């Protein structure tokens, strides 16, 4: 379980850095607050190819 938490933290940091680059800000100055998902993802229709 600890490994999964660590991997999620690393992935989140990488995504924050990527977003910072895309919007032209320093990665050290950008912090996106953590928020839980409040709604379920939309259903995927059966006929959609994977």
C-alpha cells in the first residue's frame, strides 16, 4: 500500500510540473490543492472501442 501512495505522489508531482511548464510558471511556485472526487466518472457506452 505504501508503494502505491508513493507512486501516486510522484505522478502528481510530475503532472504539477508539466502543468507549470505549459502555463509558463516555475514548478516550485505552483501548487494545486488536493481535492477528493465528488462525483463518479461518466459511464462509457458499450459500443465504444477500447
